C-alpha cells in the first residue's frame, strides 16, 4: 500500500489528510497549531492521522504541504536583513515606490507606512547600465561592485538582492554581480531580479525580488528542518510545497523562490473546493473558507479559479501569480468588543487564535469570540468534540458573551446573535469583492463552505449572497489539506515583449512562447536528486498567456491563448477577449490599438488520481442519524431543532432546518426555512425550503 499526505497549517488548527492511493480511503486529523514553531503542529498532525489509519509513518511516500511561514515572516517583520544592489541613481527605489495610500480620501492622514524590506542603509549603488533593448550602455564596474558587496557584508546582511535597471532585457550584469557576491559572501543567499521576475517596471521587479530575499532564509530553514524530520520518521518521502497560484512546487524551487509561497495557505482551500466542484458538477463556485483566525474567499468560474498577477501580504505588494483570494480578519476566534467612544459592537480583526483561544475551549481565553457566540446560540453544541477530543464549555462561553450583553444592555442571546450577524456582514463584504466588484452575479454561483467554522456560517452567507446551493463537503474542516493532496505540480516562465499587435507577426509570438515553454518545463522537471517527483515530459501540460493593454495605457490584463489559435486566427481572438474582459471589469472598451507587454507560459504536472473524500452509507433512514433534540436561537427567538451525526447520513437523505449536523472536524448549521440534501458524494446541499 502507498499513502499520500496533505498537511495544512492554519492560525488555530493544523489539519492532515491521509489518502490510501490503492483503496482511495481517506483519514483525517485536526490538532492545535503551534505558532512558535509550526513544524511541531505538522508532526503532531502526522502522528495523529497515522494512528487513526493504523499505519506507520514510514509507509507514506508523498507529503504535500501548505504553509504560512513566508506570509508570517512578512506580517511579523521577522524576515532576513536584506542587502540590495541597484544601478547607480536607483538607490531609493523602495522608498519612492508607487504613490498609493490605502483607505478613503483622508487615508493619508493616518497611514503609517511600514519600513522597506531592504533598509536604505543596506542599499548600495554600482556603476553599470543596460538599455531597454538589452544593449550595454555602460559596462559593469567590477571593482566598485566588490567594494559595495564587502560593505554590505560588514553590515551583517543575511540575504542579498540584485536588481539592476532593464535586467529583464539582458541579465548579464546581474548574473556577474551574483557570481562576485558568492565569492565574497558564500553563505549569503543571493536573489537576482532577472531570475525571480524577468519583466519590466523596475519598482515591481525590485520589491518582488527583495521580498524573495526577505523570506528566503526562514523558509529555507523551515523546509530543511521539516524534510529532515520527515526523513527521520518516514522513508524519505517526496515533499512538495503549495504555491500561491494553487500549484505545487518542488523543495528546490520553494527554497530558491519563496516569494511564490506567500499565499500558500489560502490556496489549499481553493484547490480543495475546485476538486469538490468537479466531483459534484458545480462549475461556478464562491469559496468560503472560515477558520479560527481569518476567512478566505475566492471565485471559481467554469472550473477555473481566478488568478491575479500580484500577491499582497499586509502592505507589501509583489508581482507573483496567486489565486484571487481575499482575506478578512473574521474567524471563530475573532474577538467581540464594545468601544467606549462609540458604544457600537465590533467583531475582529483581533483574534484569540490557537492560544489562548475562545473562552469555550477552556485554554485560558476569557474574551468573547465568535465561537463563544455560536456556543451560546446553540449553533455549536456542547456535545461537539472539536478535532475529536477538544471539549466545549457552554458555561465559559456564556460568561464571556455576558460581558457584551451587559455593555449593550441586551439579553445574553441577543448579544450573541449580534456578534454572529456582524461577523457575517464582514465576510459578506469580502465575498462581494471577488464577485460583484469583478462583474459577476453571485446568484449564478454556488457557495461552498468549509474550514472549521465555515459550515456554521455558510447557510447565512448563502442567504446574504443569494448564492444557492450552499455546499458543505465531507470533512470540511480539513478541506485545505485535501486541496494540498490533490493539486498538481506547477511552474511558469515569463518575459517582457512590448509590441503593438498591428506591428507584430503571430508566428514571432509563438516562437517566443515555445522558448518559454521549454524553460518552464525544464524547471518543473528539475528535481531534487534525493526526492524525485517522478514526472515525465509527456505528463506536462502547458497554458500560454499574454499580457495586453491598450496602446499608451499602463493597465494590463492577462489573456489565455494557444499555439494553434495564434497560427490560425492571428491576434483576433485574444483582442476580442481582451475587450470583453475590460468591459466586464470597467464597463467600457476602446477601439484603440492593443499592445503586448508580457509573454508567459504556465506548465502543470498530471492531475491527482485521488477519489472522493468520503463514501456515504447505503440505505437506512435519516432518523437513524438523529442523536438528540436541541434548541437554537435565530432571528430573535428560540427554535426546536435536531442534532445529527454526519457519519450516519446517506445519499438522498433530507434534513429539514433548523438542524445541526456534527462531525469530527466541523459543525454545519441549517437555519429555519432551509433544508439540506445529501448527494452521491456525501456533500450537504443546502437550499431554501421553498425551492
């Protein structure tokens, strides 16, 4: 027997999904995260899931992992001390940046701009110059370069970035600077912009490469330590890391280009939701992943998750492909409070996290959280054991929420319902960002709710969005880990190619794209000698992309194409799709000439052959799944409800609301006026009763 393992680290829990690749059986585990060292939680989850399956860890052959290490390094400011080498005259490139201030018209009044990831004191200029066409204007001054590097070494830098003007057109000077740097400081990792992102716009290229250097030592250390721990406990399994764009990266690529991992954590949920959508036949999805600390939402259209050509963490915006995931500080651990100044109830973004956690967990938390409010309302029954063994205290939850009730002169349940409604509105706003504000009608999309807390709020969000049905997959609390286990190896190559369509031959573009395809394939197939990915060239599929804009404008949109289309139709197809996308996003299109900006090829390995997550039992009555009577509070009054055990529900069973469905890793709430049906894959399909 061979086993594959997916592990996802969240702010509150670490989830593991183990798949028997022969029988397709799955086993899950959920353990508390360990913020001080997330690898401890990873190992704990592996031990737990192996015990559940009755196997030794040594039989696991593959481990896929979604990690927040790179993200947390930027958010907490605990990355490396980065040195930066620029062309003479560009020393303050990170300080000048782009003139963007978040917030409304008065945002500049309170905007506290964070310090650059590479401080000015650790930035050095060197004499050299490359023209935009790649020709050498001024040769590299190697003596000055050596002096600059020695000075940075004396400052104690821990990582080095080399970003020279127009290096996307000719990387020779950057490559030479990196060679000299390795002579002078052999233990310092070097990132050059022409390797990280060989595209125009010097600020975006520089900040992206600096971010790569900033997180590189901590990511490399984490991955190496995790690999050693896995090798010790297992038989040298193949480790892959989830990228921000939903694909998998080899260990080697993850260590060299960790800037591609900044949204690794949320990407697992989207890929897991996409897998469920393919199994159930719902091609248009709004994904709703609510954990203990935050909520991640995204949109899937025609079985494709929306991508964007930038990744934002805090106020750091880098040019790296990522799934279009929007995150809001609203989770089960989000803390409710009443500011003295306004007296209005607020929820989040501060979270009780894994430690001390909500009051109901009895781990030291005393502040009222969304989880505590769900307990008070009966949405999260005290009979539920989180992760299979974590008890819930209704008394502690009531004591915490009572502080809100006293502050606002409300009853206990009124205060709890207020907390839940406010957090629902916060998440509603995030869902609008990926749907309505992108030109999509949410009524044309199903909502898939997952994460530890997602199924508790999915029904309410479906009603707010009018997105039906609401789908709750089996094992919703570990769907991110399932996404890690089912995603594909992925890599990409790109280059800047500025040319108006009416002055360019399609065959020229095809030739350039084929060169990029070969480069991307080689990068994907190049694996660690000790941990082969076992992918052959025939297994790799390619996706060709071009970045277009109206000639004379700065905004670019990414359009997919193919070799056959370009050779048969020229640029007519991509031009038409560009106009349609521009009209969808901005409500207008122009008759102006269009211009190519960047060319890109994305390559992917074979799809996973993992089956569905769970098998539903045959036969039996839905009444056999009832484990007790219950009461929930909704819309200002109590409602009699039923408690169900999800493992006993079978295909075709109908569950009328109000009801609460419990399982090891999550709890699903079905509100009054709604019902759930169990489909062939074991998903709960929730709709309004009148439907």
